[in-house]
C-alpha cells in the first residue's frame, strides 16, 4: 500500500517539476547591424577571433536559464572542433566589448584615427557588409550593360577609339567608385537590393523624363514638302545634317537622363533602405508595388487612349506618376508588418495569378477593343493586391517555401499550356489560356495548401505540447542505478512550450 501511495506522490510531484525541453534561441552578436553569426571572412575583415588559427564560425545563443552560450567552430588537424562557453549577461557584454576593441585597434592601425569611420560619438560600431559583394557585382553589371554605352552616346562620341575608352572608363568606375565609397560603411542585403532597384528603374524613369524634356524631331519640319522639292543638293544636305543633329541631341538627352536617373536612383535606394531599416521581405514588397505602379500607368494610358492619340508625353508622365504612387503604396505595405522574403515571393505569385483568370474570361468574349484587356489587367492587379495580403496575413513563409509556391504556379501553368497546345486543333487562345490558368491555379493551390502549414502563425501566443509517460511509474520503482541514456524514461510527464 505504501508503494502505491509513493507512486502517486512521485507522479504528482513530477507534474509540478516537469522538465522542460531545453530550447536555445540564436541571438545576434550586434543587433543594430543584424550580425547573427560571424564567419571566416567577416572575422578576418573585423579582426575578430584572431586567437584561432583556423577559425570557421561563431554563433551566440540565449539559453532557457537566461545565460548566453558562445559556440566557436574551428579546424585543427583536418577536423572540425566546437568550443562552447556559457556567459552571463555581463560577461557577454565584456566579451563583445573586447571584440570591438580589437576592431578599433585594427581600424586605428589602418587609418591612424581612434576608430576610423566606424565611430560615432566615441561608440565603436561594427559593419554589416553582407550585401556589399552583391551590390558591387550588380553595379559592375550596370556599368558593363548600360553606363559603358550611355556615357559616350551622351557626349555624342563618334571616334571608335574614344568610344571604347569611355566605355571602359564607365565600366571600371561603376565598380571602383562604389567599392571605395562603401569600404567602411554598412551594406546590408536590403541596401544592395534597393540600390540595384534604383539603378535599374532609374534608367526607365530618367528616360521617361528625358522624353518629356525633349521632342522627337519631325521630318517635315526640316524637309517641308512645299519647299524641299525646289532645293539644290547643297540645301538638301544641310537640312539632312540639321535633322541628324537634332536626332543626336535627342539621343544624347535620353541616354544622359537615363544615367542621371540610374545613379540618383541607386544612391537613393541605398540610403532609403538604411533609413527605413528594411529587411529583404519589406524591400521586395516595396519593389513589387513600384513595378505594379509602372505597369498600371501604362495600362491607364491605354484606357485613356493616349496611345491612339499619340499623346506620348501623357503616357510617360502617367507612368512616372503611377510608378511613384506604387512605391508609396509599397512603403505603406512594407511598414504594415515584418514581411519575410518568402512572404514577398508568395505575394508576387498571388498577384500574377489573380490577373490570369480575368484575362482568360475576357478572352472568351473576344472584345474588339484592346482597352478591355487593359481594364481587366488593372482589376486583376487590384484583386491580387488584396488576395496577396490575405495569403500572407499572420504567416511567415520561409524563402524556400515561397520559391516552391512560385515554381508550383509556373510549372502548373506551363504544364497546362502544353496540354492545351496538344489538345487544341488550332492555335486557339481560349483553350490555351484556360489550360494555363487551370494549371497555374492547381500548382499554386497544391503548393500553398501544403506549405502554409509550415508557416509560423504570428497571432498565436504559444504552442503547448503536454505528454504523459506511464512507464515512468515503473521506472521510478525499479531498484536499478540511474542511467543517463534512459533519462527520458524516468519522466512521468513532459511539457514543451514554444512562444
């Protein structure tokens, strides 16, 4: 009888002192700079962990006991070792301060100042340059793909040697200038992304503005029919030269404004990402809405018959205005919550999928006026904006999950399009669009329904998992020495809570 009472006593006591599953949360070394881990390259640049000859990586974790676990990985004798040190809050702060002092000494030795460009009011600040290599690569590609051609065309260079020289100069400067300017500055992934967005879209905005500032020369203004038929060859050649010069000036303005817009956009994007404190997800949302704004402007121009009436100034002006309105909307949505990059990809996929069914439906009516498709596209963008927001509400999709949703939609659409092409007797747009739409909807639906379960629900307060182990009663009554390997079997119950 006493053994039964003892068993129940052990059972209830065990419930009161339920062992928690130890979960350690990774925390950043330097939260303001978002330095979650320190790898080999970053440690070398910042002069961190110099006491390890073959340093690999360092991570910092917060334990359930509110202490900090510093894990340092290094190589020795062709093997990977891990050194784990438990630190109190004060010890952690002192350790990080020592790292900062090592960095300050390295900067001081290089620049001759106390802490170089990384100081602010005596406080030593480390650098976050995770996006610097990406930024430099994209700037170099911009130089090779646009600046190299735009610079000599802007100055109307006709000599082949001078043209090639200016091309090389612009291409080289597109790497070297950002390299020098960001050598001792933060370059986050969001800054690199928004920098390239400004560079690429700035070309378009600059050229659109150039279209508004300059006029395309009209041939009849230089060769009036009532007069040119009586011209001599010399008069005709002079008129041709004036006409060619006017076209060259217009080309110069367009390429020059494209360069100005691109450079200004790149600098603005870099600075705004830093000022707004954006991450990859919010940056992608901002970019998406900016592009949707531009597309909407071009569609609105068709709705208002700007193309038919050859009112190109209205087309370019509308596109510029709606593009910036779209970016303002992107800023609003980006600030509404912390989007992950996976959320942004799912959002984009939802917008694209919202347009396709409406266009397919309209195509069955075979409208004579193409404006109907423009109105449908605008309606699809508006619907996609809402549906994309709902699809990502209270969820955090991983980047890989977002990519899978986008690929599922793309693969389904291509599969449906291929089947429609095989089934359709002729090249019938209704059948092709219908099969592509059904395939895209199926691919998106299958991927989203399966992967949304993995997304963290943001409004849930806690995930509680309580388990009972009846075998614990028997294990606690057995006269056998305690075995660490069977420690879990002695627990009568376990409680796991995730916040």
